[in-house]
C-alpha cells in the first residue's frame, strides 16, 4: 500500500509492505493525523518512508470546532 503525505516541505511516499498492511490498516485508512516510523529513503526530489510502525494521533487535533445547525 502506498500513502502520500504532504506538509509545507512537499510530499513523502509512505510504503506499507503487505506483511504490515493488516496490522496498521486501521491507522492508515482512519487517521486524520498520522505518525510514521520507518526507514527514510530519498533520491533527488523523491522521498519515501518504508513503514515499521504507524500511530494514529488524531486525538491531538481536538474535537470539531464548527457547529452544524438544522434550519428545517
């Protein structure tokens, strides 16, 4: 599985090998804020992180700040 993450410095391709995909599937698909631990690889402008561990840090973002109103 490949996941692309982006910040102000650019993109990083996160590589999750099949042997770890099932273990970290919930984090990879469900996290709004994801910590990636792994091996860093880069060549020129292309950057990769080969996953050893993923951690869902979504709880650090806090709750929703917008309030939804029903005008019906």
